[in-house]
C-alpha cells in the first residue's frame, strides 16, 4: 500500500511538469503533500519544511530587488536544498524500500529509500527555476546528435569506471531491479540534474565573464558533481566527472534539461544491468 501511494505521488509530481499552468502544478503538489501527511510519510514539521522550500524557490524565481536580501535568500535556499537532499530535515520519513543489500557479487551493500525530500527539490526547481521539458538554453541539437552525444557519454563513463577498478562486467540479474531503476530515474537522476545542470551550471554560465568560454562553467559544475560522489571512492568520483561533462554538454547544446535527466537515467540503468552496482568493494 505504501509503495502504491508513493508511486502515485512521484508520478503525479513528474506529470505535473508537463502542464504550463502554475496553478495545476502547485495544485498537484498540494495533493501530494496531503497524501504524504495522511499516510505518515511526513509530519507537520516536514510539511512546513517542504512548503517553506517551495515558497522560497517561488520568491527567488520572481526576483528580489534588494541585493542583500537576494544574496541571503540564495544562501538560505542552497542550504535548504542540500539539507533536503542529504535527508537532514526533520519530519520527513523516507520509506525504506529494501534494507542494506548486496545487489551484485562483491559490490557495496546499500539500502534503498523512497526519498520524497529529494524529489521535492527537483520538482521545485523545474516548476519555478528551470523547466524540464521546454528549451532553456539558446542552443538546439538535432535528436541524432543528442543520441550520439549520449552514447559517447555512456561509453566514456563506463570505460573510465572500469579502468579505475570501480566496476566490472556482471551480466547477471539484480534483485529489486525494476524499483531501483524507477527510483533512480524519477528521483536521483531527476533531482541531481535539476540541481547541478538546471541551477548550478546555469548560474555559473551567467557569472562567466564574456571573455571566457561558457565551457569552463560546465567543467566546474562537473568537478562539483564528481566531488559529490567522492564518498563512494576516488575512482567513482572521477567517473562521475566524465558523466557530468556529458550531462552538462547535452543540456547546454541540446537546450532541454530533460535530455540530461534521460541520459543520467539511461547511464545508471546500463550500470545496473551490465556491471557491478553501485561499485566493487
């Protein structure tokens, strides 16, 4: 029952991003919050935190004229987003899908949670700051070139991870495969790309002086993306840097954030199906 409710909430929030009407998006999110509260996935503290983060994102998206208040609001937003992503906000009870489990032989044992807090960060970004489906950069690659860039990113990232001993070929069935794939695409890939590409990379490009190439912003964002994966291992972080470069380029050249999300998801699914997951120990 819990997983069905969470599935409805997750798909509902993502489907809401297809609607241009802000009222429809917020209305669906409000229904999601009510369901989360009724079924005990959040309490009133968690409810206040999610509403507060959403409201702050909305305020920032509309622009703040006072520079000091604008900077303070941005700093608060960053810390709030990070707190939600690392599950440090009280009152949110992320559902345990499965306990710490070795999914592939000789791989790191990990648990899987249905991270509603992380999902709301991605939803708020794509609702108020950077659209998921609409073009948000001045460039537009053809679908053929997008696919080619995606395949090159997947091949390069897997090769780097293999050379650093992070993974090995393991074409064997992984338990909990479907639910792991679903949550990885709809929450992990979605929110990480919304934050790193839809906010950080986009802001770095805005801050880049005209005499410098915007590609430096893509590189810097990729380095931060790799740093976020450093707790797994140095090799894992280096592979993440290469993956981040591909995600950043496909968003910058393709013009749509959904390309980066889809590429991130497909790469992770290839990782799950064909190799050690998440990494060798």
